[in-house]
C-alpha cells in the first residue's frame, strides 16, 4: 500500500438549517484538486429544539491506494455527538476527513523506512495572535 498524505479532520458550522450553496460548490472545488482528497463528508444538523441528525453528505470512494475497497468511516457517532454539542441549535455543520496528497515530506521519510506516528495540522494563525 502506498503511503498516505496526512489526514485532516475539519468541521465547519454554518448559520441556518441547511448547507449554503456556496459550501457545496466549495466541496466540489476541493474534489477537483490534485493535492487534497475528500475521504469522508458528513452533514450534521442540530434542530432548533436541539435534536441532532446526521447524514452522509457525499459518497466518496476510498482511493485505490488505500487497499481493497471497504466502507471506511472515520467520522464516528461519538465525534458527531461531540461536534453537535458545540453547535448552535438551528444550525448545520459539515464534517470532513481530508487527505493532503502533497506527499513530499511524508513519502521522503517513508522511503528511508520511517513511519509517521503523528501529524497535526494547525489552523492559520492571526499574525497578531502568533506573536
């Protein structure tokens, strides 16, 4: 099996009770890129009364280099409950698992026998906060 780029768990909340059209277009744009691959996408809806519902937002195929095709689910029920607890009632969130396909650093270490034990992506920091 080929090495995998680092994975990123990204959850984005939007106002209102449905995903804005711009968010769906953004997801399509991401899917069209060579450097990022959407592994999984889950829509999380928290109704005004606090009732949580989730559904697969897109049926994203597992890449061939991940091995035999199987139903890989990285966004589990426990995570959905955690995210929903942080959401404002009456709003919607999109939870994504992304694979960053720019492998230069990861594959360079793997080629010399290295195995990535941890990789954490940090959000962009406001330059004022980073000082």
